[in-house]
C-alpha cells in the first residue's frame, strides 16, 4: 500500500515501539482490515477499498497520541508531536 501512494515507511528506533503508534493502523497488512472475508462485486470495487481506508484513517479515526483528534484535525489545528 505504501508503494501505491508513494509513501516511505518511517520506523522508530529499536526499543521505542510507541514512535509509530499513530501510524500503526496504516502499517497493518492491508488484508487484515481491507479485504479479509469480504466479497467484491467488481475489480473496481476492490481497487477503491484502499482509498476509502486511508480516508477513514485520516479523517475519522481518533488517536490518543493526537489528543483524541483525527490526523486531519490535528494538522488543521497546527499541532505537532
């Protein structure tokens, strides 16, 4: 999925697992949340799933590390970690 969006993976140092806690849902194997056990009516429907997932992750999912804001809300508020 990272290649599809042209994104580089950022990993924390050894022994510091909380460094990527905010990105953890996006780093899971895509099949875990995107397609496992799903049936798709068409290839187009399957291809749209990653975009929907990323949009939901950025706009709807609240993160404790971001003061229970979505990543988009956090950025729009001008905050940083």
